[in-house]
């Protein structure tokens, strides 16, 4: 088992794939986190509107997505 998981040749061969995946993860995080913050801020501002016709669909939208992990 040690030869399979800690084999230096396999680690060296797969290292570029791991680095590419890490790079993609960081780039997607840099894109998604600010968009999520802006979207959340927009929803929070809409939740403070006095009109029920705006608040109720927004509340349903938020509750729907809260139910999913």
C-alpha cells in the first residue's frame, strides 16, 4: 500500500495535474466569492423593502436555497 500511495514516480507524474487543479480552484474562488458577496448584499437590501410583493418571493427564494447544502 505504501508503494501505491507514496510512490515518488506516481507523485511526480501527477503533480502537474494537482497544481492545475489548485490553480483552477483559486481562480474560481476569486471569481465566485465577490459575486456571492454582491448577490447576498443585493438580496439583503431587497429584503428591507416594505412591499410584500417583493419580500415574499425573495423569502421563498432564500428559503429554497437554504434547504440545499
